[in-house]
C-alpha cells in the first residue's frame, strides 16, 4: 500500500482481472503545519532582505527567539548579553556595519600603531620565534 494514497480492489473487468483504483488521501496536519512554517520563513526572509529600516529589530527578535540571549548570559551578565545582541543586530545594515567598523578601527588604532613600531616588532620576534634546531 502506498503511503500517499489508499489502494483498493474494484470490480473485475471482462478479462477476469480486478481493477486497482487509487484514492488520494487528505494531507496530514503535519504537512499543513510545515507549509505554514515555510510561509512564515519566506515572509521573514523577504522582510530581512527588503526592509532595511526594520531589519535590526527583526534580527534582534530572531536572535532572542533562538536563545542567543540565554547562551550569552552564561558567559556574561544579562545587560551585556542584551548589548551584544543589539550590537550584532545594528551591524546588519550597511550604515550600521560602516559605523561599527569605524568604532573598531578607533579601538584598534593604538595596538596597530604599536605593532608598526620596529622595537616592539623585534622584541615580539625574539619572544615568539620558533626554536632553531641546527645540525
């Protein structure tokens, strides 16, 4: 018996063989729930792609519904977890990403400047060079 349709024997035809007819089954509730979920996913993806103004809030809501705040709360306190989620959500637009990149560049500037210093680079090379094995 096929999973999708019921098979049953009907009247015998003239050559003595019985005819097999199939009758389609009504879709299960699982299938209709899956279709509804797919429609929701399609709508959400469409909103993420087209609506730049509401994208950060939508991303933040999706992260919270996925449990990102609970996971982050295990590593840092609740307030910082909320700030991290908001930070990531704001970086989902071009404007937000360029603003975040500027902030990161400003924070990293002193470290990059030190890395460009010849004395620091030579000291780091001495400290972190692999041991030389000579024959």
